[in-house]
């Protein structure tokens, strides 16, 4: 398979603000398990790595789910609303 070089060069490398590119995160290009395809490594690999490093596994997703549930309660409609009034 032939690889094409970018027409305008490679974009500058940005240091990840989550894992600071220490090379151990799966979202780091220097990691041997880095996956650069469309569905490959992403920001959640950094979050997972940081949670393992700080011994806070699952805290991000639990907070995310809690925020979704607190957005707004479902309004009562129809018979349910009528039955509460009577």
C-alpha cells in the first residue's frame, strides 16, 4: 500500500492537557498500541489512563451519567397530570 505525504506538511504536535504526553497513554503517538485509524485512539483513552494513574477509575463516567440525569425531569402529561390534580 502506498502512503501519501501531506501536501502542506504535518500539523504541529500539541501536548495533551490530560496526560501530558508521557508516552504511556493509548492516545499518544509514541505508545506502541496507538491506533491512528478513524475509530482508533481518542480523548477517552487519556481519561482512562489518568483514572488508572490516580486510582479514580469510573469517576468520569459516573459524573457524566449523574449530570445527564440531573438535566431536567420529564414533564407529566395527559392522564398522569389529571390524576395528580384530582
